[in-house]
């Protein structure tokens, strides 16, 4: 049986290369396929998106190309990526695209949860401090002024996309959903991660992996192991 492509959407400020280590791990039954958002890495000349639905439309040709000729695809996203993966699953259902065999959402409360402390609209310094609080992670490039200036527009666009997202109604999917959480995550509680059960009528389960909110950065093998559990 052909390996099922798992389309992977990164967290805010990151590009498809964040999944390179996952691609290097030998996996059973799946193929890790990072999806690139407009405006970063090799697509740096393309305009940034601040709306999740528009971002999915912009990525749709790549999404369908990565899905290939198979009838099934799985989706994974972390934090902002979870929202993009969910929006993609809803859109594929609307257009009669490849069937989503499982949606994996990671490091994210349910899509209807609103942040109490928004970062959108803050000054640069305030914005970066708030983003670090919200992500529990500081991108290494932010330590260098020139790289910081390059990364700030991407972060601002991604944060606006996340904070302004308005999802479809509960139960919009019939694909099964797995919510993945770092066991030591201080930003997303187990109860918040479990909110994803309301997103689908197709079954739900939760998985906890060792580590904190950004467990996927340090434990790609554990993540790939979780993604292999399509059934």
C-alpha cells in the first residue's frame, strides 16, 4: 500500500524547513510533506497572508500537488499550523478533494478559543515579548537585528492570521482528529487541547508526548511516531 502523504503546516514565523528533521526519519505508512506558506523561504517574493482562508487558497495548488494521485491525505499542524490544517481539511471537504484520513492538531486549543492577550497592533518590542509569551519559544534569528527585521513582517502576518481566525461551526468535519500535546506544555492545557473533540463527528483521540509546547523542535522522532497512527 502506498504511503499516505501527511501535509505539515508550521507554527507562526516558521517555514516548511522546520519539518526537515521529520523528513529524515524513516516512517511506516506515511510520507512527511511540508507545506510552504507564501512569503517565506523559497516563496519569499510572494505576498504574506493575514487571513487563514486566503492562505489555504494560496497554498491549494501545492497542497493538491503534494497529495498526488492518492485518494487519501493526512494533515498536521502545530499552533498556527493547527488552524491552517483544520481550515485545509474543511476546504478539501467543500471542493471534493482528497479524503482526509486523519487531522493531527498540535499545541493548540480548539479553533474557537480566543486569546485574552493579543499581540496584533503592539510596538515591535512589545510584540516580540508577547509572541515569546504565547509561543514559549524565541526564534534564534531574533537575536540578530537584520534577521529580526526580516522575520518581523512574517511573524506579524502569522499572528494576525491566528488571532483573527473565525472557524466554521463545530462538527464541520467527519475526519477523525488527533490532538497532540507536549506533556509539560504550560501554554495549552490538556482541557484546551481536548476542545478539538467538538470539531468533528468522525472520532477523536488525544496524545501526549514528552516535552513542552515546542516539543516538535527537539523530538521529531516522537512526533513522526504519533503521525504514523492513522488508524
